[in-house]
C-alpha cells in the first residue's frame, strides 16, 4: 500500500485513541538498528504523539505475517501512561505517611 494512504490511516486510527501525531519521518532501514536488515524493502515511516510520545510505524511492504500499521499509538489510548504518574504520586504519599508516623 502506498505510504501516503498508510500514514493517513495511521493518523486517523491514532486520533480515535486521542493521539495527535507529529509529521511522519522516513526511516532508512540500512542506517537503523531498530529495523532488522532483512526488512530492507518497502518504506518505513514513523511518527509519535505530541502529547504522550506513543509511537506508530507504517511499512509499505510488510511480510505476510507482519502488519503495515502498528505501534503504541494504535494499541493504547492517549495518556495511558499517566497511570505511572499517579502511582508515583501514590508512592510519594505513602513515604510521607511513613515519615510522619501515620502508618
Ligand atoms: Zn498520545
């Protein structure tokens, strides 16, 4: 599938999960350790959400067992990782309680 349509589909899918994607940039497989050398065909493009940094990859010539659009921005809702922030706050509150002798 052509890269333009894949990027548009990926942007729409991500938007349904609340993400706002940056402009896609092209990944050169031969220069990237993130993509195995045997995948050196087709075009790879990547973007990420301006809010939560969830990423998305599109690949114009996936293997039959691969997907052409994938990534956190497709699988997870925007802001999913705020759970980490909340739990950090919980830990800090628990430490404060310990120090003040309430626990
Ligand atoms: Zn997001």
